């Protein structure tokens, strides 16, 4: 943990992880102001998952890597990247956008590095198994170069998990725990994929789907 600092907050219906990209279209006046200030000062903003009812207290800072496009009315398309997680202790709503008094947080140091390496290898193998075939080879070249922590974030950010599941992964401060939970979930995904393929094969073989016009 570290000392508290003030961070502009961007409540969104997404969960951002460290090292993961986040494309955004900025159109609300308060966020035009906030992002403009972040660009000028070269400072991050905080992404927090907001459901419309629940405002989560663990988020991830986003650093603007590129302003992709700007419009005459001040709207902009940007590409941000997750940097580090934080815990919100207090919120200031006196400005046009929210400011949070936050404390940066990271994973605890693992006591068994060899076990962590094995967990990462098993997780990477399962991740490869559930990837769509066209993306598999290219993606796996990247995966094999990642640290266990970054690999755990990449898997947690995958489309197969719900937003609530992703938030739960974000709030885990153990790389090993995140890899274990992700591996267990991916096993279930893989089993569902195999079952679906078997069912499709049976139906197709019976002529119900094969050559069906669309």
C-alpha cells in the first residue's frame, strides 16, 4: 500500500486491468474537461466499475496513450491503458467530475515462486485452448512472454467473464489466487465449448443444421 493521493474518477460500465487497453469516446462536458486536464498534465485518471446502482471502491488508473481523433465540439476518441489498481477511501463531488482520495495497491509477494510459475503455465495452456483458432497463434506468442501477474490480468479481462467476475478478479491482491480462480473458470468454459461442439456435430449429422440456408 502507499500514501493517499487525489485522483479524477471516471465511473464506467467496464472493468479496467493493469496493462490492458481501453478505447474511449469522450462526449460528456465534465469528462471532456477531466480528460483535457489529464492530457495537459500527463496524469492518469481512475476507472471505476459503475453499474448504475453500485459504485465499486477498487479501480484501476488509466494513462492516455493516444488521442485518436478530436472533433470541433470537443469530443474525442482516446486510447488509454491500465496502469495500477487503487482503493477509494473518500470521494469529493464538489468539482464537475468526481475526485477520489485513493491509495495505490498491488499484489502481495508470493511465497512460492515455483508454484506460481506452474500456475501460470497451466493457465496459459487453458487460455490457448479456449481462444478462437484464428487468433490463437498470434495471441499465444504474446502470452508466452508475459509475467504471471500480467497473464492473470489478460485472462481476467477476457470476454468470457461477466463484469462482476472481472471486478472480483480486480479485487484479488494475489497473483496465485487470480490464476487459480481463472484456471478453474476456464476449465468450465472449455468443457462447455466441447459440449456445444458435440451437440452441433450430432445435430449437423442428423441434417438439421447442415446446409441450412441463412
